[in-house]
């Protein structure tokens, strides 16, 4: 039996582990959190920080694994690509290529090189240089971001030099690589596009509306059909294929988060790792193929042509909605709209009544997975922010 090293074992990796088992792999998970839900489904758990690329490389050598699979985290993608390059394992980008898709300042450099549409930004690896740049800013708001964190961590919108100084100092403290961006703030509709690339060409595409709840930098809800994607599809696909060609990417997934303002897309960030929130469950329902199997096969360097050919167009739309509390405190009850509940195909609850929320902006209570028919979409768009109610103790 071939051995796979999967770089984490959280809730987000559960379906990856199941898919790897279906394909006949002995799965070894890593990570710092031994309590992660996914570890109990793995054949073996080896504690190891997946953000430490040298440690992951050493573990892969020690365990003599045949393949390495990135987890649902940018650090994990970078470490997997690094270890695979060192070990000669196929299915992955070169490490320096991977940095263009998983480190925000590197993405900006690629965007400049390829003349991609993206908010104007400056990037820094020294605090004093960033603070000197803040002193020259003549307009606000701006966005300050650590270069290496995902899930909205450390991102702040700033409306004055004083706020910018505070955000810059905080971003440097949070960043593991000690690099940050200061970026022009673009206000518009947030959207996403996930594609599968073969031979530098897009062969599958899945466009979503990516909405935020209280935290504007964390996706709360993602679902098709994307409202403005058809208007920009041709240019977006062309840009993706230019990136693929310029950076000689391996076959596999690419996801882009972007904002549309005045009809024009502005690319915010990219990733080539597995998506969190078990989003591939939704894509699998809509396309009729197993996207987790597709991800595993691509990470193992297999030819995915037959599986891609089995995908079909869809007449319904699946997505996920994360349940958040409206404030910090203790949850009294959680209610879901009855009609919406009839559209759910899965529910994953992490917490419930009696749970004490300490950070309502990031603390996920649960995830609802739904499928809509075409004639439900308008209703959903009008009511989506009222489909669950979390009541807190007074």
C-alpha cells in the first residue's frame, strides 16, 4: 500500500482523508493539534508543524512516503511543494512557483509582471520602511495585510495614518515571515473562481458569490451562480492561463478571490491548496464527480483526464453557509429557517447552546451545506442574511 503524508487533520481535511483511503493510500497526517477531527480517520498521526517546510521534508523522508498532499492552509501548500521538490515527488509546483500563489506580496509581484488587474500595493520586509511609507500616504482607506496569513487574519482597513501605523505594527507581529502589504482599498462585490488546470489550460471552472458576515475578510457564504462572472469570464480565464504558462504550474486546482468594481475584476489573492469549509462537497454535487478524488489524484501527479471528462454542467447550485454568533457571549439557541432547512444536504455543528463565544468574528458555530434549484436563487439572495438566528444569553 502506498503511503501518503497529508499535512493536517482538521475538519477541513476529513473528506481528503476519506478520498485518499478510497484510492488505496495509507494516510499519515501531521499538524500541531492532535485533537483535530481528521486524525481519527487517518492510519497514523505524526505531530509536526506543517508551516515548517524543513520539518515536513524531514518527516516525509523518515516515513518514506510515496506522495504528499497539501492541506487546507497556505503554509501547508508551501511546505508540501517544498518537500516534493526536494524529494522528486510529482504533482506539485516548484517551491518558488508556489510562493507566487500563496504569499500575498509574491502574488503582487507576479501581477505586476503579467499586468494583471489588482489593487495597487506596496510591500515591505522592514517595519521602519513600512512606517516611512505610511507617512507619505495622501488618501485613505487602505488595507494592511500580513503577507503570509489566510482566513482574514491580521487584515485591517485603515482610515488614517494613526490607524495605519497601529495596523502595520500588528501585521508585522502576526506575520511568520515578517513581511506585509499596504494595499489600496477597493469597494465592490466579492467573488471567487475555482478552476482545474490541465496542461496550462482551464478545463473546469466554478464561479461563486463569496459573501462576508460580520468579518469582512472571512468568507461566510459561497455559492453559485456568480452574479457578474459571465461578463468577465473571458478575461479571467485568459489571465489564469497566462499565470499558468508564465509560472509553469503543475496540473491541479487554482482559486482566485476577486472584487468587481464598476464592472472590472480586481484580483485579491490566489491559492492552489484544498479549499476550507469542505467546499468541494458542493462542487462535487453540482458537477457529478468527486472533487476530493480529483484533488488527491492531482496532488499525486496522476492523469486526471478521465475524471474531468465525466464532469457535467449543472442545473442546481450548491454552497455552504457558516453560522456565526452576533456577538461574544453564551449561546442560548440556534434556529434555522424551515424552508432553507429543507434545502440542506449536510450540517456540521462545532458548537451549540451553552457554548461561550470569545471572538464572534472568527469563531465558527457550524456550517450548513445546501443545494438550490434555479427558481430558489432569487429567494435565497433576498433572504440569505436571515436564514439562521443565533440568540445569546442576556
